[in-house]
């Protein structure tokens, strides 16, 4: 992780779960870290869990990932303060598991998932790439995908969540080729966890094996820590004993 010391990272959906664990891990690892979230006060509270030097490296920006103007303003703020971004963690995501794809009057639920999981991720990736390209930076874009981005479970209703994550899988490969054809050394990685203990997982899961948010943050550090010539394209992580 030495080459990332003093570099700038942006993490979306940083107020809880994987995002909160990730901003703390990156700040501890020496990166100037910006946590983007609508509940920005939660990101500020995370500073209390960090040692003195790491605490100073964690910053928060209020950002609704479904609004392009918020995304543009956030990246502009990072540009003005630190000259651009080197690492982007596309973590923000939502699920609307109680509303089916074919249910009546479900338009807003469909838009919530697509606008967050797909459009928000794409626009953030675009802005991060433009920032890296201007400075000829060998950056890294990491998408927090899902095992549901690789197959659909025949159980219950998951709305368009699997479809949005399948799109992330395709986008990762699309971005890899675009970065390759542009002659850059910028990496892109998809991390696909199984079930993680976060706010979107219902309390009724019982004894189902779950990953912890810190497990995914550790995986992000592992991916970032690979040598410049090594790109982990897809990393799947499951808790021991998971059925899926």
C-alpha cells in the first residue's frame, strides 16, 4: 500500500456498512479519504473511531448518488482541495426486495435501484477517470458488485437488483477495455460479496452465515495492494457455509 500514501480516495455510500468500514480502512492506510453520503453526519462521526493522524485524513461530502449535479459538485470539491482523485470505491447501493419487477405502481422503486446501483456508479467512474486522465495518474476504480451480479436466485422478489448488478459485471469488462484501448495503466476491479451484515440485510436471516463489512474493506486493501502490473478483475467473497 506504500504507493497510495498521500493519494486521494473517494468512497460512495460511506455512511454505514461496507462504505463506513472502507473509509476507515483507507484513512488508516494513509490515503486522503472522502466519504460521500446523504447522511454526511454519520461519516463525520466515524472520525471518532480513528487514531489522530487517520482522523485528519477522513473528509465527508454530502452527495445523493442519484443526482448528477451532486456527483459533479463532489468531484469538483475534491479537485479544488487536493487536485483530483486516485482511487474510487463505488460502494453505494440499494435494494427494494419487497417490490417485484412486475408489481403495479413500482416505477419509483425501479428507478431507485437503477439510478443508484447503475447510473450513479457509471457517472462516478466517468468523473474519476477524467480526473485520473488529466493528471496521467495510474489510478484504480473498484466496484462493489454482488454474487447476484453473476446469477439470479429463484427465491422471493429482488426487484431489479440482480439486473443492476449484472450490469456492473458487464460495465467492469467494458471499462477494462476502454482503459486498455486508451493506453492507460488505470485498473478496474469488481468485488462480488455474498451476504454481508449491513443495514439492507433483514434481521430474519437467523443463523445464515454472513460476512462482516470489515471483510470487504480488507479485500479492497488487498486489491489496491497488488503490484502495478497486476489487475484483479473479479473477486468473489463468500462466508464459509453459505448456500448460494
